[in-house]
C-alpha cells in the first residue's frame, strides 16, 4: 500500500512537471519569436535584453519559478501559485485576453493541486527538466533570430526616400508627421496625409492632397531586403503578397530602431468598409479595424514623383 502511494505521488508529480514544462516551453517559444518580431528595436543592447526577459519571457519565467517554489515549499508554493493565477486573470482585460487570463488561472490552479498531491522523483532531475526545457527552447530560437536581425543594414535616413520598386517609384515621407513614431488609426493616417506639406515636415490647416497612403500593390512592390527589391506582387485573386525573398525591417522603408512594424495602406474593400489594410515589415498583408490604435501600427505617407 505504501509503495502504491509513493508511485501515485511520483506519477502525479511528473504530471504536474510535464504540464508546467509544456506551458513554460510554449511561452518560451512564443516569447522568443515575438521578441525578435516586434521587439529588439532599441539601440541599447541592455534595453533589448531587459525587454526580452521582463516582457517576452515573463510568463515562462513565472511558470518555472512557481513550479520550483512548489517543489521547495509545497504548501506555500501551492497557495502562492493559485494567488498568482487569480491575479494574472484579474490583471488581463479585454475579450480575448480575458480568455487568456482564465486559462492562466485554471492552469496555475491545476498545477497547484497536482503539485500538492504529487512528489516527482528524483527531485533533482525534475528541477533540471523544469528549468532546462524552456531555457533550451528560448536559446535555440533566439540565436538564429538574433543572427538574422543583426544582418539588417545599418544605413538610416530621416529624409524623404525615393524608392524604386518593382515597376513603381514613389517618394516616401521623412521622419515627422508623415512618418510618425506613435500609433494612429487608419482615418487619422489618411487625414494627416491629406494635410501634409509638400516637404512632409508639417501638417497644414488646409488640405494639400499631395501625400497619401500607398496602395497595397505599391507597398508590396516597394518591399526590400538588404536594399534590394524582392519582386513583390500582390495577388488580387487570393489576396496575398508574393515575393522572391522575404523582406525585412530595414532602410529605406523601415526604421529598425522603431517599435513600428506595421504600416497602414490603402484598403481593398472600399471607402465605406470598417476594415483597413496593413502591411508588415516582412511583407505580409492583413485587414484590421480602422479604429484600432497601437504603438506598433503607424504609417508612412507617399507621393508620386513629378
């Protein structure tokens, strides 16, 4: 009977270790990719590493620490784990994130119960698994992603850029109101474009109608990798951008030290639609609500050359 209890505790213990590793590994995987997709834009290496750890790796680290705490101080760790799960659920707001918060709360409660009932043996091996699996995942993803972004060309300019694309040549606005750092809605972006001065340096009181948002076809045809056009074509039938190589967040269209990774472009579905179009620095094109405002979504105005 005693042996059966030990085996049962060992089984339950490894089940909660497995669940913890599965969840922490998933967040390590997601966080590492997202860090190099939308993060890692600061000129400071320390700032980039800090963002990586305390923003993109936070959930994975939190799960790992909670699991280790349960292993070390069972009752205290289980209670703390439940409190953290409830706090995370209460902190996250919004319809989608509420679901995420609920999942996190259920997950922390589950591993707390299993952690209280279970006792994985050998304990040292269980601790190694809990720490090394998410750490290995984060490292394996981060190294090639870091190598990739380190190859982005360093040339930068805040002036008007004349970009020759695939059968299209446009002037792209300089840094300022026509190429802002802050996030704006689709309608605000179009309003700014229509009131932008000829040199793109200020917003005029009256409509100028010199600048505009690029069309989806123009944006796709202008995308580059290492300052070489990637022969982008917009497939109107399948609503998909096709490239010979995947573009990147580089000069002359993008600022690699900006948090902006999406630009508003002209929509596909007409002026009355509530959906606008965005293009990602990697060339992907999506629909988004015209009213959405987020730091990573801005625009860059264009104008035709005389």
